[in-house]
C-alpha cells in the first residue's frame, strides 16, 4: 500500500468541501423550504466557487495517482459523511409552503354561520378552505395586489394578528378597506419600520390608519434585527414607486410564477412523493440511529419541528391569502376581560428606539393594540409598553382586554407547541376577535367624526 502525502489529503478534502459549497449555493432556498430567489451576490459567489473548484480538481488529479490508495479512499468517504452531516444543519422543516393544496369544507363554517347572523355578516367566503401555514416572506402578501393609496386601515404585526383576524369582517363593519401586513415571528424594529413606512407611504390613504399588533417580545428586539425574509426585505427597500406596480403585474401574469416557481415544483413533488410512498413503498426514512441520537444534536431545530409535525393536531386553515385560522376541536382555553394596570416599570432601550421608529411610519392615525390574552401578566406588560413608549408619541390605544365581555367563543390556542401560544386565537376565537376590533373601530371613527 503506497503512502499518501499531505497534499493529496488536502486537495481531496478541499474538493469535497467545494462540492458541498456549490450544492449549498445552488439549493439553499430549497433546503430552507422557501421560494428560489437568486440574486447577483449568489451568482458571484457561485461563479467564484466553480472557478476554485476547477482549479482544485486540476491540482487533485495532478498530485494523485490514477489508482487511489485505500487510505485516501477512506479519507474521502469519512470527509463526505462529515460534510453531509454538516449540511443537515441547513435543512429546516417548514409547513408554510403549500403544504395542503386540496380544498375542503371549513369545519368551522356552521359555527361561523350562527355567529354571522347575530352580527349581520356575510361569511360565505369562508366555506371552502385549504391547509397552509405562512408564508414568511415579505414579498408574498395581498397588499401588493392593491392600487396605490387604496388602503384605509393597515395592520402591521406578527402571528398575534396574522393568525385569526379576518380583514373582511372589519371591512364589513367599518366600510373601510383593510390590509394585513403580518407574519409569524415578525418583528417591530427600527430597521423593519423602514419597510413598513415604505409600504404605508405607497398603499395607505393620506387620512389612513396604522395599527400595530405585536407580541411584547417582538417589539423588544434589537433595532437592527429583521428576523426573516432578509433578501426580500432588502429588495423591497430598493424599490422605486414604479416597482410596486411592476411587481403586482409580475405576480399576477408571470409564466414563471404559474409554471416554474418553487411553489409549483413543491406541489408536484409532494404529489409524486406521496404516490411513490403509498403505491410502491419507495419512501425514504432516516436510519433509527441517526433519527434518535444524531439529528437532535446536529440540527435540533429540524428535529424539534419533525416531532411537532408528527404530533400536530392543529390545522392552519386558509380561504384566501389574507389571514390564517388555527383549528383544533380540542382547544378549550379562553381569553378573558382584564383591566389591570401595570404594577412595575418595564425599562428597555430597544423598545424605546423601536417605538421612535414606529412613530415615523406614514399614517395620519396611529394605534397600538393590546391583544387578547388568557393571563393578566401579558395584559399588564403590553399596557406598560404602550404607556411608557408609545402614548407620548401620539399613538391611540386599542385595548381589546377592556372590550371583552362574554368570552364563551373567544377560544385560544393552548397546545403548547408555540412559545407565544397565549397570543393566538383558535377556532371561532379569531372571528370573535375580528368582530371586537370592528366594534372598536366603529367607536373610533364615530369619535373622529365629531
């Protein structure tokens, strides 16, 4: 057995590393379960990596004899396994990419119909639904289909408002055009406020209303934080006025969006994958050793998401792309009325800086919302944040905890699979919260007209 030199090992490992780098650059979006979105920076890095790969490959074959030694083969195999495990850290498990394409009758529809009669609402649009959570992408939102200066009320928030609140209900109760720019895990920071201001300036009427609805932890993030959809955020921030109209036309008519986009691919992939598993038994499974003892160490987020998905009983229902409703027949927790004032000061420099940025968002009327909760501490904290950081900046207060009376239908999520479960409505709770917000706006506009 011939001896292998250090230079051979070096070039062999370098070659393997570059293969995985190129793979990651090409398929990063797919590994992350999101739309493929190459930009100039990606192309530059990919080009550089390919050039270096060709040079390393040339050196490898120059310094390596035609017949590889057993030891070098072993080095290559071990290195390949190692970098395959490293690549696992890039993989996420998201349920928000068209995870349910088939429509079915909304299990909440009969209950919705009973509630709609009491409040004189038309909820026929909620009859057919599909399952889909997300997406968490700043470029995917119904607002981009709207004309310039057409929105009366713009909600900006996280899943506390994205999951449950139904814009059409508020529109029917106020005769105002409502838009929701709210996403799971979204944040209110100095940086993201620049995006919100850009959108509000383009879409909101000059006398329009901005209403902020965030979990308390999401207004206390670092002022520089974006948290999600960073590339899409930066792209929108470069838009000029004409780009809004161009993007609206693109997402409506683009051949790519209809036939070649990742969402279309993912839908076909799921269908084919399901058929192969069920009809031919070709479904692939992780080895038990990897699933039990390795994955939870090298990619704990993916492992946790898989376990949650396996045990997930909650369905994320959509009848359009404007809001999401969580459905679980076992939800029993209820939001409740609360009028407790804050009992201790909450000092946070991040909140202060973020609030100052929020005050600069375009909009004649600005409102800060206290959401519904199932514990008094959350009410107290949100009210303290408003009183200390937002009130003096001219924000009005929409305090849903003070409006709630009979709470029989104000169902909340309670299965414990999400860290901020106490801010999420479930089943008909989202509809009832929407009605509560509509009633608040009726009073607000009545006071403004006096």
